[in-house]
C-alpha cells in the first residue's frame, strides 16, 4: 500500500473539555481538515475512521448515537468499539484512512471500570502504545472530570483519579493537547494545526 504523505504535519491530538463544551465538534473539524490535506498518490484522502465508545443501552442513547452519525456525515466510517480501542486503532491504521478519531475516552473508561486496577492501567498503556504505532494521526476526545469538587463516594473518586491518570499519560503521548471551554479551543501543547 502506498504511504500517506504530509502526516508529519499532523500530530496525534488529545482534546479535553467539559460536557457540551464543543470538544467533539472541534475534533471533527480537525479531523476533516487533516483528511482534506493528507494525500495518497497525490490525491486527498477523503475518509476517516470514527471509533465510538458509546453503547446504546436505552432508547435515548440509541437516538443520540444515530443523530451523531448523521451529523458526522459520510466522511467518517464508524466502528462502535466500547472496550478494545487499542486493538481497533492497530487493526485500522493501515486501512487507507487519513485519520482516526476516538470519541470518547471517558465513556471507554466507564466501560472498563469494573476491571482490576492493573488491567485498567495496562489498557491505558496499550492505548498509548497503539497511538505511537499508528501511521496516521489519532484524535482523542475526553471529558475533563477533575475540575470540580472531590466526589463524595469511593467509586466516583476512583473514576476521577483514573481519568486524570489517563489524560496525563495521553498528554505525554500526543504532540498536541487542546482544552475546550464554551466552544473555544485553547492549545495547551503543540501548535494550531487545523
């Protein structure tokens, strides 16, 4: 398979923000910008892979998932993968896509929260490794849950702590980190590349 070109200009990116902050919209815009510029054999790559970690556990969530698929349009192929995102990245990074977008890591963490602590930490390590091995840019979206008060119960504190560890690990792995508030991206690491 011919190599994609211009990828060195597009670092892996972690996008953090609160609920409804605009982080997914910014991630999609970044991904589509990358897709329009990355070329294979002189032709822009027009397809991206969207790894969705949400699960349709009720009617409202099913409707939300369908609405998000429609909003993404035809630029993105979607794989629903609630748990094995590292494997999905490794299985698809050479499949001709121009970028992979994972949305969202906090749902992924919720999906594996019943695992033992060492299994969760291993999964975080595997995710970091899969990003490093990817031949195309990986864009990761996650909720910053550590900005509020300390949760009152043990499980919520565990979740908040693990999310913080995940974000720190991925911030080291990714060349760009963006924090989004009120729809405004603030670049914490790396330069504007959209």
